[in-house]
C-alpha cells in the first residue's frame, strides 16, 4: 500500500470516527475536531449560563439570543421608518409654508 493510500485510509478512518463523510479532506476533519473541542464552559459563561451547561443548551440559548436580537432589529427598523415618515411630513409642511410665504410676499410686497 502506498503512502498516499495509507494516508487516505487514515483520513477515512478519522472521518468515520467523527461521523462525517469518509471522503472528507484533512481540513474538514481538523475543522470538525476543532468544532467539537469548542470551549463550552467559556461559551456558557459568556451567555450568562452555568459553566457546566451542556453544548445543546448553549446552542438553544444562542438561538434564543439571536431571535431576541432579530426582534429588536425589526423594532428599530419600524422606529426608523416612522421617523422617516415624520421627517417627510415635516419637510412637506416646510415647503408648504415657504410657498405660502412666497405667495404672500408676491401679493403684498
């Protein structure tokens, strides 16, 4: 068996142990190992959870925080839209007042 074949067989074995496709390359295998070795206690603490919180519970909390942030972004977009509408209305009012002033000044110099 050549060195290349042996290396490919080793990579396939690692991939199988990790539950990823057997034809995964070395970078994919390293990425999967890194993903699995994520510092879950630190992640949990950063989320305000107990350091012994499970990775699955951390992921649930991350999704909850993302949903909360998305809702806040939507609220801010609505607020911005309302402010833009008020700004447009104020500009129209200013244009109308300018037109009235100009008409008045033309009629009564």
